[in-house]
C-alpha cells in the first residue's frame, strides 16, 4: 500500500526545481499517450507487495546525506521501492524522444523511470532521485514499466563500479526486490518466463538526455526548447553564467561535446561497451547512463558488442563508440539549430568533440602503455600492439596489468612473452608467426621503456592507476544474479567491496581477476544480452 507521509524522512530536503520551473503535462491521468507542450508528466510510482532490500551503496547514500542506519531503516526500503511518497516529493516522468539504431523513434520518455524529486545535499549539490522499474507512466507505450532483477543488479553494481573507476556516471543508491514476478522474453524468441521484479534508485545531478531536446525540436516547440536549454545551463552548468544568447547556447553545446568526448575516452580505456548508444541514452552532463546490455571487452576485439540485438549491424560495438557518440552529438546539434540558427557555429562547437576525444584518447593510450616521455614512433608501437591483441583472443584487462609487470631488465624473448601469456585464451593454439611477432613487439617495447626515464616500480604504479585489475565481467554479474535469485545476497556485497578499489591488487579477491571461464563463453547473460530487461 502506498502511504503519503506528511514528513520528509530525516536528512532528505527535497527541492523540485525541474517541475517547478518547467511546464508539465496538464493531463494528470496515468495513461499512455503523446505528451506535447510539456517536459514531464506528474506520475506516482506503483506500490509493490513486499519490498526487500538487496543492497545499497553507502557512498551514494553519503552523497545525499544518508547514513548507513538510514539505509537500513524500514522507511528507506519503502521509499526507494516506490511505496512511500512524502508530501515534499513531486514524482514525475520526463518526456524525451530519441534516435534508436540510427532512426528517429519519436516520443520515448521515462517509460519505467520515475523521478521522486531533487534534493540538495549538505554540500549544496543537487541530486535527482529516480526509481527505475517503478511502474507504468504516460511514456510506457506498450510495455509494463517494470524491471527485472538481472538487469537491475547489473545497473546497480556497474554504476558504482564505474564511479570507482573514475568514469563519469549516474550513481545507484539501492537495489530492492519488489516481491512481484515480471514476465520477460529474454531473447524475444517466444520463451517468456517469470522473473523476480526489482527497482533501482538511481541518482544523478540530472537525467536530462539528448532526446529531451530532440523531441521538442521535432515537435517545433521552440519556445519550450529554449526554456529547457536555459534551465539546463542555469542548473547544471553554472560556470557558463547563463544569458539567453546564442553564444551561451553554443558554449554550452561545446561543453556537452567535450564532456561526451571525455566519457568515451574513459570507456575505451577500460574496455567498456555500452551496448545501446541511442540518443535517448546519452546524458547532456556527459555521464554514462542507462546500463542495459553493456559489457566489458574480455578478448580485445574492436567489433565486439555485448548486445545480441545489435549483433548483426554491430553499430554499437567497442570500436564504433567514438563515432556513435559524435553521431548522437550531430542529432543534438540538429535539435539546437532552431534556437541557434548558425550551422557553421554548431559545426565548430562539434569539432570540440573530435579534438577532445583525440587528445584524451591519445593520452589514455600513452598512460596505458606507461609512456612518460614522447617519441615519434610511439603511435606505431601502440597500434601494432592493438593489432597483435586482435590476432588471438587476448584478455584486454589482464594484458595491460601484465604489461605493467614487465621488467625493463628482462632481455629474454621467452621470458617477456611468458610475462603476458596469462592473457591468452587459447595458449596452446598460438601460431608461430604470432608468437614471433609478439616477441618482437615486446623487445621493441622494452627498448622503448629503457628510454622512458622511469624505473619499473614507478612505471608499474602509474600503469596500474589507469589499467584496472578488476572490471565487471558479465559472468561475474551472472554469478551474482544466480545467487540473489537463490536468496543469497552476499556476492552483491562482495562485488560492491571489490569494485571500490578496482585498480588495487586486492589479493583476497584475485579469483575475480581471471579470464572469463569457458562455461561462460556462450551462456545467456554472460556473452549474450538483449535489451529485454
Ligand atoms: P532503453 O533501450 O532501455 O534505453 O529504453 C528505451 C525506451 O523504452 C525508453 O523510453 C524506456 O523508458 C522504454 N522502456 C524500456 N523498457 C520499458 C518497460 N519495461 N516499460 C516501459 N517502458 C520501457
Ligand atoms: Mg534508455
């Protein structure tokens, strides 16, 4: 049963600027429809029968001013499952559109996400609290507004893992089982199943996406478009000193381009593949958002995608991500054109994406290989290494950690090769040509490091700060999901703890730093994921 409490729970000061500043849907019914002339619809979460807290993130809670005692209090589970709506909250679903897999998809919107409201924490930082999987909204189209445990657990843990990896991301506060069953056809192949329902509370300064602007431009609601741009700059980009001028809009768009570039360079650095980079899944704050069928490169392979729905076109594969982000920014530029009306200026701002990405990615690569100084042949050395990684299935994460462990005093080709061989998935099937080329490369690399002005220990520490030891491999997620489904929440806690320090050795967790086991190669959830969630 949903209860409306007169008091806000301790420490949560709601200040709902989005709904108080921007026009909302005048229709208050929760029925599926096109919502025009509005940025949001007021809608309450659907109450759930027996919510059970699986896990919470103490760090995300602390950002909000919540203690661990708060997180364990009954009101926490009630509030973040959608059962408790306080009088200071103004729950709403946002209206947005988007380009999905290259085509304009029209109105999408928060079909299963409900923003509870915004709060200002003790440091005067704004956080929007959003429940994902809390029931239908006017934007649910033909779907149910719900989410299942497997996708919710993946979103919860990955958001926090990304945060600790130093990658801009929305955060996750809690993972709660609803006690209800949700029907899903995981691979859209006519085999629907009951799965446990779950709700994640996500937190972010803002959940505004490229698609929030695109829908207004597509509907020619240009006044509203300008209002939303103004709101966003004032609220989330205060350094731009808002003025309602074309120059401010352009400066803002250039900033979105830069932030997006930085985010993508980070993804590429750690081998993260988002899987569904539609323009409705792109945050204007440059945050990783909407964790669905994402994955981490295990064997380094630029054409790899975790999303079976995308297996044919591979639009969102690892190597395409920098281009897809740019493609989405072009869609955002098109949406802003009606209020900027200067194609060349938008193009110049867009160039910031390419420039920033190139600069950040070059730097990330140099850091990954441990180059402290710059030499003219470095790019060649780096690209031949990446070529070699594709010639036999080689675990990206393990390769870079092992590379860091090389000693510049080691001269034997065999020993150099042995140092990285743990990364090979089929060590017995390596052909002679590959072994020869890899040994040659390792010799060149060692010679390069000799001119690097850094000792082994210093270089190793620097490389280990950018090459994580632990990433959220899909099979780890699947193991945790299997356990929660069997009533055992301990692995979620364990992974939360592990991913707090992804760059540290943490020998007690070394079993989680190994190559994907063979059983996971073709198991659904480990190698194959879909948008069904
Ligand atoms: P996604 O691909 O998960 O980013 O979702 C694309 C769109 O579909 C968004 O508008 C979502 O809100 C909506 N959507 C996805 N799953 C559901 C669901 N189970 N119920 C309602 N809407 C959904
Ligand atoms: Mg989405």
